[in-house]
C-alpha cells in the first residue's frame, strides 16, 4: 500500500521535547480522523519511545532523536530512532517490569507501546543505536464511520 | 501541582501532562513533603491530569516504596478513563487504594467527602 502522507522530524534528546514529539505525531495522525482514544494511544506510545531515547540511549547527555511517520488510509506507522548506546538483549528489555533505570522507572515503557499499538518492532545494536517501529491500525476503517451509517 | 497536608494525609493535586519531564519537579516537591510530614496516607488527585505515561507509574511506585517502609498508604482519586488504561496495565491498582472509587467520582459521586 502506498502512503498518503509523510512526516520527518529531528529533535535534540532533551526532556522538554517529549511533549513536542507526541504533539507533532498526534497532530499528524489527526489527518486520518482517528477516534480520541486512538490518538491518546499514539501519544502515549510516542512518549514512551522518545523518553527511552533521552533516558537510556543518551543517558541524559543529549543527542538527536529521529522521528519518521507515514500515514496510510487505515493506519499510521511511527519510527523513532536514536544513535545511542543500543540494547544488548532486546527480548529481555521488552519484558514487563524489566528496567535498568533504577527506582524511578517502572520498566513498563515497552509494555505500554505493545498494548497501545498494533505492532512494535525493535532493532538495536551496541554501536548502531536503537530503532523502534510501531504501527497503529485505526479501527474507524473497519467499524465504519457513524456519519456514513 | 498543589499539595496540602492535614491530619496525617498529604493530598497532591496533579495537573497537566505527567511525563518524564514533568515528573522530575513533582517528585522533588512531593518527596520534600513526605520527608517533612511522614504522612500516613498520600492521596494523588488526578482530576486535572490530561496525559500520563509510564513515568507517572514510576512516580507512584516510587512513593509507594517510601511510604510502605513505615506503613503509609497511597490512594488515587478522580482518575480520568484515558489514564486509567495506563494504570491498569501497570498493576498499580493492587498496591494503591481508590482506583474503583475514582470511577464513582467520574459519575459525579463525591465519595471522598464521605470519609
Ligand atoms: N532507546 C533505548 N536505548 C537503549 N536502551 C533502551 C532504549 N529503550 C529501552 N532501553 C532499555 O530497555 C529497558 C526497558 O525499557 P522500558 O521503556 O520498557 O522501561 P524503562 O524505560 O526502564 O521504565 P519506564 O518506561 O516504565 O519508565 C530500559 O530500562 C533500558 O535498559
Ligand atoms: Mg521507558
């Protein structure tokens, strides 16, 4: 399927940009006229991935976060990439409650992404950084639009 | 965010977007109050919260750990439905009070006043 729109942004890995990133992606997603709960899911998943880049990949020392999003008639894909430290054991990192972040982190970021989006794929290596690719299918398409009924 | 302490209870009224960026300040201020008062109960009021991710879960779990060291408890009230989704996933409802009653409050029942 061919995408109907595309968005790219590169932002410094600072915490003030967490809000900016989720706002931009959800504004972009709104072109597909999604439901409010779908927008909320996308915002939350983006927030998780971007926060991970800031805290884990770059360890609070800054760097760049690359966000790319595509719209299709029935779905949105969002790719969030860093050039930080990478993840040794991806399966383990994605286990609920696993964290290397100490007392203030719950280890639920990946669980949130997985339950709020329809697919989450992680590519990572020690020297290449991490790319999280997520897809959300917008149910509006198969449930029908109430306006059209 | 506003905090108020009375009769052993610290009430923290959160507002806006609770992410990693916002949590830093909130945590610092709440921890100052907890250390000062050693409250037997901390109530987090979510009425004016518009967004929360796992950073908010970390905030609550962290305070839960501190309080449980001396037998204090945590209660959550007036949780909007879209934030409840993140809460449910975390299993936080097993360690804090009030998640069911938060729903009742949504329906307009001022059950907090009954206590
Ligand atoms: N972009 C990344 N770069 C390097 N390591 C990462 C990255 N994202 C996640 N990780 C690793 O995977 C672990 C799990 O991530 P997850 O988001 O599930 O939990 P968390 O960030 O530790 O806690 P929470 O998201 O609940 O605050 C992290 O603790 C970290 O070790
Ligand atoms: Mg995380």
